């Protein structure tokens, strides 16, 4: 049996509330600039909260024909746009053999909620028939399928739906496929578009959305802020990347998963800690080698203390020296896409030697007592970083990335 292959990120794409490509996304992260604003795509007068992290200035017609848009919900559009950027960034040169040995693994827990909302609203309010393509527009695997068709990818193609850990689980599985040799290249990430009124009313009922903004780990935090967007990565074996002269953004070295088996909405520190520890074991990385954690950091009353405790359980005395931040404070919580957006943020932090801040931080919480990089980015040369995703249902996924030194 051959040894596991080293896997690197050679392409990245992103469409978020912070920008419509990776460069704009990074500029906002580095500046600590938030994309949280009053909602524009829904009637916020019908909601108890009014803010969200929407992708501003996005014109579907600039990316797709009318015929293509008939088939694409907004969430799948984000996935395709990000995939195009990632493939271009990686400089992939497609051959028949490479297409057969490439996998597409996406994360989306919602699928086409906007298409569903339009179909149900039209039927119940006006008795209108649904759009004839409502089913393929709404299916959660739509982005994966359209990415496969866009590039003629013939290998394993599927979607992962594990709530807020969807994209991290997707990237982790794609990493495993490439590392093992089951795939020669992976296009992986996540996309989500939750801003449909009917869907937002369900979040309103759950009472976890902040009325103002997202303040992770701050004592005066009042809940999460929803976000939308997509991010995709190209993963390939290190040897193949170097042979073709590809730029390496970062190396993926570990992936860990766990289940809390505890509660559907209340996180368990021990469960999250098991996933972090599993990822470090998989990477063969000691806790003290990690310099940065991109936290799940939702700014809810329950998540932030639990995540802090989980990091203390794994990193012990080194926890006090960790730099931790939640970029959800800027791009919002993009649910099934969150892990992909944050994986791109983590890779960029390593590459640029600059750690993005936790924006909107105002007041220390005794239950959240780590270094959360408050409000301003920090220059730091970090060797290893962790990206956490802890989902409703107690499903946890964690990635470990390594800075690439050419």
C-alpha cells in the first residue's frame, strides 16, 4: 500500500458579503471591515431582526445566461462563480484522464430555499403552479452537479448536508480522496443563500439571531447574524502541483470529525474537543505547534463559551498563547458554506502572515478568556492553523492547514 500523499490548495474562489472574489474578500478581512448591513433582498419589515451579511452588487446576468438562470437558484450560482475563480486560479489544464479522476464535493445544508419559498408562496397565496424546474433548482446537490457539468468532471460528485459543518465535512472528504489516491484533483467547498422570507421566519422563531450585529466572544454578544455566499478550493497532490508549476496557497494536513451525542442545538465542549484532537492526530501535529484558530464563533450565548472550553481541553496551557478569531463577525454565518469561507480565510491568513480579527468585539467575557484578536488584524508568521465547524445536531468538523514555504 502506497504512503498517503501530501495535499495542497492551488486554487481558491469566494463570493461573500465581503467581496465577490478572493481579493476583495481578503482586503475586507485584513481591514476588519464588516459586511453586515440591513437586508435588501427580503422585506425586513416582516422580521424581528433586520441585519444580514448579503452579497452586495452581485448581478446574476453578469455570470449566466437567461437559460442557465432558469436552472440555478442563488445558492448554486454562488458555488459556480466561486468554482470558476478557483479553477482559473489553479490554472487547471483539463484532459479526459484528469476529468475522470477529479471529484467534486460540496457542502450545502439548505439547497435552494429561495426557489422553494417562491414555489410555496405562489401556490399557497395565489394558487400558482410552481416553476417547472423548481425541483432541480432546489436540490442541495445542484451546485455539485452544475460544477461537474461546467468543467466536464466525471469522477465522484456529491453534496454533504450536515448543517453548519457541511462545507468542512465536504473539504475533509475531498482531502481524504486526494490523499488516498482515489482522486487526482478535487473541487470542493460550499455555498448557501438563506435569505428567503419563509426560511428567515424559522430562524426568527429559534431566537438566536442578533438584533444588531455579530459580536463573537464579547460579553455583550446577542446572537448570530446570517450570511450568504460560496467558496471553493482546488486540492491536488503536492507532487502534481509542483510538477506543473502551480502556486501553492497552503497545505491541508489534517481533518477530524466527531458527534456530541448530546443535544440538537446545545453544543458540548467535549464533543468539539474530540474533533479538534482528531484533526491534530490526523495531521501528526502537536497542540503547541498551532498558532491560529479560525473559530466557529457564532456569537450565541451557548457556542462561544463551549468552543473556548473545547480549545482549553485540547491545547491546555498552550491555549493562552493561541490567537483565535471568528471571521463570522464580518461575513456572517453562511451555514453550510461557512466552513469553506473560513477555510479560504485561514489559508489566506497563513499565506499573507496576517491573522484576521474578531470584529465588533467590545467587552471581555469571563467565560471566553482567550486571545480573540479583537477588532484589528495581527501580523504573525504561523506554521499551523485550525479551522473549526460545529453544527446543530452536535456534528463537528475540523481542518488543520499548514503554511506553505516555497
